C-alpha cells in the first residue's frame, strides 16, 4: 500500500502558501545570520570616544566569537551588560583569564590596585575612561556575556574601516 503524502502538492502550489513559506525561509536565514554570522547595529554613548562618536556610528560584529571564542587582549567586543538584561555595550578587552590588571582609573585614588582576572572572565574598559561603565564598575565580565567581536565601523560612510587588534605578539 503506497503511503499518502502529508500535504498535497496542489496545496503547496497556492500563491499564498508559497509566499508564506518563502518569507518563513527568509526570516530563518536572517535570524541565523544575525545570531551566528555577522550583525550590524548602532554604537551609542560617550564611553568609546574617540574610537566611536557619541551618536551615529554603526558597527559590524563577528557573531562567531560568542562567549569569548577567538577574543584577545586589545579586541573590541559586543557584550550583554551584567546589570541590565537587555542592554548591550561595546568595550575593549584589556585582560583575559589569568592576567593581572589595574582596577583603578589613572589619576584617581586606588589606581595601583591589581587584580588577577578569574577563569571564565575577562576585563573590559572603554576608551574614554571618565565616561565608561565597565569592569572598573561591575568587576570581571563573564566570557559567556560576550556576543561577538567588533570588526568594522560601517557608518558614517566616510569613516568606514576594518578594526584590527592594535597589539602584536611578542617574539622571544
């Protein structure tokens, strides 16, 4: 006895059904690219001056670097803020697990206090230290909160550029 198909091919040929299936596929592809590929979004706020303007800059993020995969000291990262569930931020990584970092702001009391970054965490700071809420405020950031590595400035068009890690490996 031949098996009967779940859905008749006549049903799938209807224009409304074909449109719905096509849109569903496009939405799935868009979601997959946004969460596992490359994401473009705004970078607002003064904490990363002069790298990014206060308003109007858009950045490209490599989402394959989730949870700290492939992230090194000197990289810019997109992360979920530990104190605000739905807010995101962009900061520069200055310490990875096992590194020692200064937990103070240069020129302030307590600037010489050192801390070893615990396993599974990193230390992030904004380029504009006086206007940045970063690891100096909330402590080491869990690597699980890193959403991706910022790799490009997309807008404004006249300032577009690729970001490379400014640090170089030490040759022994």
